[in-house]
C-alpha cells in the first residue's frame, strides 16, 4: 500500500478562524496528524499560509474538505512524500 506521509500545502484562508484554530481543525481530521502552519502573507481580508502536514497516511480529500469548510482553499501542493510499504517480490 502506498501512503502519503508528508505534504506541504499553499493555502489561502480568511483571517478567521485564526491560525491556531485552523491548525487544530486540520489536526482533528485524524488522530495522528501533525500540523505546522506558517503565515506567509497577510492582506486586508485573507492570509496566505504554508501548512506542513505529517501522518502515517494522509487523507488529502478529508484535509481539503476541512480547509474548505473553514473558508480556505488549497492553491497548490508544494511538496509530497509517499511511502510504499507493499511486500513486492
């Protein structure tokens, strides 16, 4: 099985929820999610943030839905790490 273990996302979000609440909501998508959020740019009504997400198996669709539910949008996937733990012979 191929698992996504790390992603770096470029996200545009409104000022509210704040960075802490936004990060916590993403971390709540699954029990082993580690989220690191950096605010890169702030304008009058939005913030551009970089989100580094690490887990055993990231569900990108669920993460994208959580971001969307908070009024954000994923601009790009800037990095991704995957792991193939299949027993291939």
